[in-house]
C-alpha cells in the first residue's frame, strides 16, 4: 500500500458542498437553486487577499485552499459553505503524490451571498 501524505488530524474543518440544480417555475422559466450534496472534513489554508477591478469597481477577493480526501462527486460546478460564508470553487487539483488520495480545492469567497 502506498504512503499517503494526508495527515488525518489536519482535516479538522467540516465543509458543506452544494450542487446547482435546474428547476422550472410557474411561468415555465428555468431557475437555478443550490441543494445539499455532501459534508466533508478538510484542512483550510487561507491565502492572502487581493484587490481586483470588477465592473469599474475595486473589489477585495478572498481566496482559500481546502485540502480534502479524493471524491469523484466534487467539481467546479459545486460550491462550498464554510463558517457561514459561501465559496465559489475555482479549481480542483488531484495530488500526484497520493494517487487519488487528496484534492486541493481553490475557492473564492462570494461577497453578499448567503448560504
């Protein structure tokens, strides 16, 4: 069995993953809502924030990395709820060292969106 670089004790933050679901309203219009997908334990690594210009306005961008065990259900189409904040998943990369042992999920905090 290959050694894994995951230190299980570091996975001490509980994340909620949600998936986007398409529904049809009474006017036959497509609406997208979020529904519970799963909960997973993860390590959280806060990255330095950055300022960007979006819609001619300076906006602060908070980026966070989440390290979790490999899970084929997770994708960039999902979002993360953590500490009453919503995070948009930017990328999911598989660690080559652990052969499907862990993921690094890079996500940005979504301003003004409530879980």
